[in-house]
């Protein structure tokens, strides 16, 4: 009996020890799993936040670069017009006609070399008290940079007239002799640079920052609060930027005491850095709630581990919650992916579509199913494929973090579209390439505006004819053709209206302008489609007759001279007649330069003037 009791006690004791050891082992294993999972989930949440911030920083960088290029384009156009027209330039008219977009800026002014406003879109109010801007930072900067023509972005300043904080941006005016002629300046409110914040879902603590490498904050928005002009030289952002042009970091507290996960990018070609940050508390809020919940469950399980079934059910419950969290995270990513205002694409290492949003499909006119699995080269314009291959090699080799370029796509309907594409290579934790991330923006409207500006730059505004620059370019093309095909021939004509100054003095400059326009019409009517005519300036015109021998050019010039002598220009009930002197020269393949023929035609024109005007002359060697 005693032996049976001892045997029973031994068995019971052994079971107690086994149960205790099993319970301890189970509780220890459970807490180990909880801690490891929390660390892994925290790392995943942070990685997802950093990835989202990186994508937003890329988009913000593109937004700022496009904005600055647009503003610089306005400055370059206005400087060209001012150098051409002087104070007769009509800024309000350009805005009204849509030549420049008045929504891009608040104030657009021309300031002379003494610091006084001579033209402004604000009209006379900008000069009411004769403010002098010679002591302004942007004015001094251009004044000191004697041989530099740069786009300068100043620090935020309080407008003297508007009493509104603005960021001035400027270009130097260059006089014909190369000296300093003043400044073209436009001003933008700092808040303009943070409108991107409205499109970015980064929470109430999220921040969008545009800072200058000079240590001055251009704009920073957190929620509805906008700050600018602050000393940012000691900030974590500029300290990190000094180490690398692109990167991520965690700000500990910062200026408002909020820790954030930041992704930043230095703007290529501009002394600026952009950053997008999400509040650490907001990023980890869901994780913290889930962590507290998991710890409470683990504590409960530690106390109430009475059956394996309870442990199993708890494990299954955690797996279910993890699945819900993963599905929620995926849904958020999918919403941001599909609702983006630009095309977003993932391609494999062999350039096949893995994932793409609806915006990208709409750009190309294809459905998602038609593109998935296809090679990206199938929609890339043939001439741009080689550049795409070169960009991929740069990314894979690690020479660049991202590559931006303008390229052409072929839509499903066969039409070409221009896009601005930024590509980066996404790698795993070990640095192995996973896929290419493409951000694609439709820039067809910008290309159309650029083409219009190029056409304006090559056109004489009074007559509508090509200007001197366009004529010289066409002359050089024809000269190159003659050098290549020596059997070809062409002729150059220089035409000058006789006693044109008398018309201006007698009838006024508007009458002279009417005469110039009528002469331009007559020339256009007389030349062939393959010929080219231009107003060189004043009352002087030039013509290039393709395929014309000197004799044929001389006959044409004589017909044109007679035609001009026959016309009568009516202006304010007054009849105005005019004659023309014309010089003719052959365009020779043996000439060292294209303008050699233009000089010979000019000498022939001078001879026609000397020998009585209203006549045609040709150089003696070509008669």
C-alpha cells in the first residue's frame, strides 16, 4: 500500500513538474512570439510609411521642379519681350491673351538698373511711392553676378506694396553691351509651394517642407499652419542633406516637438530640398493599439493556460487579426495607388508590366488587362527605347537613385503623347532588385505651350514674317544642303524700302507700320512655297530663293520691284506709295559661312541705293 502511495505520489509529482514545465515553456514561447511579432510588425509599418513618404517626396520634387521651370519660363519670356519692346511691353495684355499664366504669381515687375519699377502687372500702384529695390537681395545678387545669367530664388520677404509675404524669383536683364540692365522679378506666396499638401495623405501631424540650401525655410506646412523665412540651418533636414542628396531620417521632436519619419530629395539644378514627413505617433498608432492588445492577450493566456485548445484559439485569433491588418494596409495602398493624379507603374526587371493604376491606362487608352504582362517597350516610341535601356542600366548599377526624363508613348489609337517619367529601382532588405517604380505625368499641354513660345521667338510681331534669327537659321540649312549637293543652287535677295523715314515723318509711325505689313503681304504673294522670306528689321526684308540661278533671281527681283511700285497703301484716307531697292547674290557652296551671300546681297543693295534707288542690282561676279 505504501509502495502504491509512493508510486502514486511520484507519478503525481512528475505530472506536476511536467505540467509546470509545459506551462512555463508554453508561456515563454508565447511571450517570445509576441515580442518578435511586435518588432517585425513595427518594422513593417515603419517601412511602409517610409516607402509612402519616398513616393510622395518624388512626386513633390517633380511638382516643385515643374513649378520653378514654369516660373522661370515666364521670366525668360518677359525679359525677351522687354529687350524687344522696352517700356511698350504690355504685361496685362500677355496675361489676358493667355501668353503667360497670371495664376502662377502675384506680382510681375521689370526693375531698371537703378532699382526702380518701370513696368508691373500691378500697374501704377506699384510705382505710386517710387519704391527703390536696389537694396533687395535679388537685385544685389544679379548686380554682383556680372557674367552669370541665373534663375535666382530669394528668401521670403514682406512685400512693400502688398504687405504680403512673398518669395521673389528673378532673372538678370542684360543690355546689348553685356552690362547689367536691371531685373525681371516675380513673386509667389510661400503657401503656393505647399499646395501639394492637399493631395498627400500624411495625417494631421504630417509635414511638407521646402527649404533652401542657404539655410532659410521657403515654406513648411503642418496641417493648416504655414511657416516660412525661418533659420533652418540647424535643422535635421539640412544636416541629413549635407550627407546625401536623397534619403530618409527620423526627426526627434523638431521645431514643434513632434517626431516624424521624413523622406527628402534635393532638387536637381536648384539650391532647394523638399521633404515629406509623417508623424511617428500617427504612423505607429494602429501598431501601438494592436501591441497593447496582444500583450493583454498574452498575459491572459499566461494566467489561463488550462488547455491546448485555448492556446490554439488564441493563435488563430491573432492570425485572423493579422490578416485583417494586412488587408487593411493593402486596401489603403490600393486606394492611394488608384487615386493618384499621375500614372504609377511597376515593371519587372525584364520590363514587363506587373502593376499599373487607372490613370496610366487612361493616358494610353488601354485597359489594365491589355497591358499586364506586356513589355513596356510595346508602348514606347521606337526612338526613345535606347534611352530607356540606358536609364535602367544606371539604376541597376546603383549610379543613380532615380532617373527623370521626357519621352514619348504611342497610344492605342496611334497618337503620340509626351510624358515626364521618373523611374526608381525598388530593392529588398538585402539590396536585391525587385521591380522598377515609374511615376508618369502627361505633359502634352506644356509641350504645346513650349512650341507656341518657340514660334513667337522666331516671328516678327508686326508683319507675321519670320524674323532675322529664323532667316539666318534657314540660310544656314540651305548652305549646308548646297555643300552636300554641289549641283544645287539658290539665291539671296536683300530688299530695302526707299525713303521710308519720310513716310514715318510725314504720316506717322502707324502709317509706316501699315506699309510694312502690306509689303510683307506682297512678298508672300510673289514667292513660291519652297522659298523663304523674312523681315530683318526696320524696313529691310530678305528672301531665300531655293533652286534659283542668278538670272532667274534677278528676273524675280525685277518683277517684285515693279509690283511694289504699283501698290497704293491707304491709311486714314491718304494714299501712300513706296518703292524698293533690291540686291541679289548667289548662295555658294564654296562660301565659308552662310551669311557671306547675305553680305554680297547687302553690297548689291547698297549699290542700288547709290545709283538712284527703285532698282535691282546683282554683284558683278554673278551677273
